[in-house]
């Protein structure tokens, strides 16, 4: 066996290689960008990266040689926070939100997350699979090659299992790789409204061990928010999940500054997500313990809220990643490129910082930094080819899909903006 594939004539190749720890501060902005580059791939992994016609020495008559036509190439994008698998949609709440009813108020009235819980319970496995697959195809068409996928629309064992099994099945048959998170602590079911303790006991004593035993989730997550799970409840749930062998994530300081950022640092969460209301002290502690700040600007945009203070986080050397938060309530969009544009326009990040945030730092946010997130010998050959001359152009020309082609582990899976894999 030799080199299977060479992609040559890459106008600008953003490698993101060379860092074993997440990029912080200036490192997020200082990128290696090779001009007139090529990439060689063997068995789905990168085996060489170079300039000009250097590949001629390593190819054989069996090597396929493809031309990037002078375009921009980056590592496949990573969306490290999605609520991919769910039933129904919530456009019925859209006018309510537009008229100023807060997100949490809709939840308190029995809508919001609880409305999606009802739709997800009603949906069959096949309904959920078909709907999630359609969204996953869209994500792939925007250049996303790995995502994190959360449960949390069952709030009881059977429906949580149904969601997690749909995600596992998609991981098996779809080119996009999925990383699985149990988010049973996403809301308090109506019947436990006045007895949180009883619900939390079911979560930690029944659901979490069973889901771990079935190997259906690697991470455990909690929606820590005023009116949902308190700081004390979140700490208890996450500590229990750590004992069971889960890695930790938290929805922290999204609406109210409760100290979620501080808690994520104390517990050593892999990522702490949202952080629109995070305190400066919380950010400093996150920087110290190396928690990834996974910022979700699509939610700020959709809920008409303020944006997280990404500039402060970068200044304090908190590693920042960006993700979509794709969900039917606060970010009903699969378009990670639009999220990247909001990274510049809403979060005031530079285009280079944004690209670090959706590649190598997003890989760290899901503990996949050894496999993906950069174009580097030995890593999976996940590539996005953009019909764009440079990184700035991707963020500047907003609201469209810039993708030309996508490769997942060396296989062409999107051509001319359309998925072309064997569609199961
Ligand atoms: O369905 O509203 N923020 N959870 C926490 C969500 C958004 C998802 C939803
Ligand atoms: Zn979320």
C-alpha cells in the first residue's frame, strides 16, 4: 500500500498543527497558512503535507490526485455542542419570544424544553433517526465532520435511551463522527417540579449507571441555570457522574451569573458552555484549570441576548471554542459557518481566532485532540475545501455556504455542496 490520495494545488492550507495543548491568547490568531500546498492521505489519515509538486516523490500509479484549484483548505470543522436528536420543532413559540417573553419563562409555563420532551417521547426511533440524519447531512454540507450530540429530551430512561441509541446508530452509518453526551439533567419534569431531589436521585442512581454500562455516553452534562438546576444540584450530579467514569460538561452562566464558570474549573470539566454571564473570576479559574470555554453565539443571536465576553477570555488565556448549540429552541440552525461569522460580528473575534475555535480547540472540547482538529501527520484526513480565497473571506461574505468539497477520513463525502456518500 502507498499513498491513496493527494490533494494538490491548495491556494491556502490552514494546518492548525503543532500544539498538543489547546490554543490560548495569541496562539489562536497566529496560524500556519501554507501557500501552493499539497496533502497526502493513506488509509484515511494524513501522511504528508508539503509545498508545490513535492508529492511526486511519494505517489505511485495507484494514487488518486485531486486538484484543489487554488482554494482554501482547513481541517474538517467540529461542532462540539449540539442537541441533534429531538422530535418536533418550536416555531409556535417564536412569536412569543419576539414579543419579549423570556426563554426561561416559556419553560416555566411548561413549554420550551418540556415541549420538545413531549414530541421526543411521541416520536419513534425511525422518526428521530430520519430527522436527525437530515440535520447531520446539512451540517456535513457546511463542512462539519465531527459533532457532539446530547440527549436530554426524555428526562426518563426509555426516551433518553432512544435518543442515545439513535445517535449511536447515526455514528455507525453516517460519515460525520458523533461524540455522545448524557444530558438527563436538562430540565425538571413537571411531575418533580416540587421535588427536585427525587428526580436527581433517579438520574444519578438509575439512569446514569445504566447509560454508562451500555456505553451510550462518554460525557455527562447539566443545564445549570436559574429555574433549572442550581449550582449545588449541578455539583452533586457532576460529581456522581465523575465517579461513574463520565467526563464532564456544563451549560454554565447562560442567562444568570450563578458561578457556573467557577464550578466548571473546580470540577475539571472538559468544557464549560455558553458563559454569556460568566464572571471574570470564573474565567480566570477556567484558564487555570484548562477548561475549554465553548461559546455558542447562535443562541445569543436567536434569543436577542448579549454575547459572551470572548475578548476577555482570550486576554485571560482561556482556550475558546465555538459551537452551534443546534437545538429547536434557542438555535434552530445547523449552519456552523454562520456561527463562525457571528464569532467575528458578535464576539469580536478575529477570523483566525474563529477558525482555531471550530477546529483544534473544538477538538479539545470533546477530548478528540489526538485524532482531529488539525492537518497533521497521523490524524484523520478530515478536510473542508472552501470556495474562498482566504480565511477572512469566509467570515466576511456571510449567510451562504462556502463549501466546495468535504473529505471525511480521506473519502469525498460532499461535492459541489451536496452530500454524495452512500445514503443509508
Ligand atoms: O431545547 O431549549 N439551552 N437547552 C439549554 C436548550 C437551550 C435546548 C432547548
Ligand atoms: Zn445546549
